[in-house]
């Protein structure tokens, strides 16, 4: 497993599930059904502190795990984080 933490551009289907993303100049197409779950942000690392009583939506992030293939058809497992409040996707882990 390699930790990445890089912003990526993601294409999604009508339901909001990732179907492809670009990373390091390459296009990766999702080859398996993405798995979605929610995890807690590392609020102690982030510069902006969350006010007491704001709610779980601020402290939780949407995580996605999928197998995707590049144009050379090499498949790897990837984990993406979606910050829906800011509309930002980040690639956080690659399992080769």
C-alpha cells in the first residue's frame, strides 16, 4: 500500500459513484463496483478546527474503494476521498 493524498479529477455516474479518474497524466477506468463508506476526518491534523455542536457531516468524509485500470490495462486497488462540501476528490491510497 502506498499513501498518496493527491487531488484528482473524478467522473461519476448518475448515482454519484466514481466511474473513472485522472492521475499523473493517465486515465483510470473503474473495473469493479466501488465500495462506499464514511470515516472520520483527522481533525487534529487539519488547520481548521470544528466548532462544538456543528454535526457529524463536518467531521466525516466519504470514502470509496475500487479496482481501476489504466490505458495499459494494469489494474490496482485505489481509495478515494470525496469532500462533498468542497467538491474535491483526493486519491489517498494505492494497493499494487
